[in-house]
């Protein structure tokens, strides 16, 4: 066992690591390529940063490539992303043609790698059109959809479906997100890495330094939302919930912290809107953080008494998982992947409005014993369901299933 895997064994137990080795044995040496649209920013990049090294340690020849594009390409793919989540986006034929042209350019650059890969996993809509350039491909290709596609805007979904129906399989985070497709469907929720800088325990001195840096009063309760500045994350709704709770309860502080992503052209606009809404309240700490501010985010979540994730749409919500891991009760929007993480009255509350969020904030702040109990439940829930080792185990199982096609049973001990 490598030193890195030994550290995971300390968290999840040696039996879990043994399962990973058993599943990986038939896949040793295979060329596995993951492709997404950004190296920094967002949950997909975070997962790949942590998962690729573990796949390598298990003997897979795993790599991660990032497609490149211009402003019009990312404008198109942002519209696709919003449309998958239900917004009635209008995408012109000209913009679709540009999307396909950029994918063709990336095909030319990546072809030496992809043409020889045994297994390719394409993440989300941005690189989905790459498949059309590999009609005689050697390996298996899987499309991984990370967003809530339960009720997509149909014209955009019909366009994207032409590109993704040809994959050997598709993966969604929740059963409710899956759309009817010609290929086999798999459900694999995301995960967090307990050993990453965003999730490891921090010394008290480091937490105090972050508190002092951002002038956060240690004597007053803190609520916090960590997210990209995206309308679907509803930062304006969080401010409204904070204002209501503060008007009828203890003097609160609100931290709204996050960053942008290279493939999200709307982030700066949303940040300016939130900045304007928060401008006259010194107790709102609005922080635009760099992509590598992992320990700062870790500290902010630990400083918070309550973590909020009041999303209007949410593919999964890794910030919810991170907060639960740190033993924090979470007040989350009653949508998408938040629903399968926040168990009402057990590790937090699901809400449908700013008023509902404010009510739950006030309840928790007046019931310290419930906050402690929910925090204990929260960490236990993540250990059981949403750590990286579980995620990796399911990816390895998926690879075995896709590579062996229709076989009903795979005997790992008898060779592959």
C-alpha cells in the first residue's frame, strides 16, 4: 500500500482500500483520460485534482486534459448549462456551429491521446462533441453529467442529445437527473477528499488568523455560504434570509465567499450585483477568493456556526458535503443533490425560500444543543456516503462494467 493510500486507510479502514486494489487489478496499465473545461474552479476540477493521483497509485495510466475555447464558446456552453437546469435559453445555429468548431480544434490537439485511450470520460456539455471525431475509436467513452438535468429546456437538450447518445454509457449524480438515452445509465454521486487542504483539520491559530484577516467578530454568530457567484446559487436570497433573521434575532454576521471559473462568463456580473446589495452592511463579508484558497475556505467553514447553501438548482453541492464533514448543520435549498445530503431535522434543514431559511437560522441559534447534535450526525453521514474512496470505487466498477459490455457477472479473482 502506498503512503497516500495508507492515509486514506486511517480514515475509512483498510478493507475499503483493499476493495479498491481488487477492483483496479484488472485495469492496471490501461490508458484512462478525463476531459473537462477548466483546471481550476468548480467541483469537477476539485474532484479530478484528487482522483487522478489515486488512480495512478492503483496502477491505471490516468491523465486529465482540459479543452480550450474562446469567449463565444464559453457563452454557448454557459447557455447549455443553464438550459440543462431548466432556463429557456435561446442558442443560435451560429453559436452551435462555433461550439462544434471549437470541439473540432480540440480534437486535433488531443487526438494523439484520445485515439489511443482505453477509457475516456467526458465531463459535462463543453467537450461532449469530441466523440463525433472518433467513429472508429479504440476505447470506451462515457459522458459524465454533473448538473441537474431533470427538467432541461427541450430544444437545447435535443441538440446535446445528438452528441451524447453515441457514448458507451452516461453517468448522472442522481436518478432524478437522468434523461432517457440510448446508452446504459449509471448513478454516481460526487464526493469530497478528507485529506485535501479544504477538508483537513486546521490548527486553532490558523483559523484565528483567517478570522482576523477578514475582521470577523468571534463574539457574534456567523452564517456562511461558500459558492461560485452564480444566480443558481441564489446569493441574493442568502442576503435576504440573513436580513430577516438579523431583524428578529441575535446580531448576525454573514460570509459570502467564493470565486469564479474559467468557463463561467457570468461570474463577474453576478458578483457585482451581490456587491451592490451588500454595500451598506458592514456585517456582510463578501469575499472573492482565488482558486487555490482551499485552506481559507476550510477555515471559513469552521468559523461558521451555520453553513447555508440556498441554491435554486444544484447538481450536487460539494460545499454542503464539506460543511457536513466539518460537523456543521446545513440549511440548504430543497433542490437537486442537496436533497440527498441534508436530512431534515437530522443534520440540517431543507428550505424553499429566504423566509424559510431565516426561520431555520433563528431556530438553530436559539437551540445550541440541537446544533451540536446535528453536527455530529453530519460528519457521520459524510463518512458513510460521500468520501472520495466511495466515489473511486464506483468509478472503477463502472469501468469494469462498460469494458465488459453485457456480461452479467465479472469474477475479479479469475482474471479479466
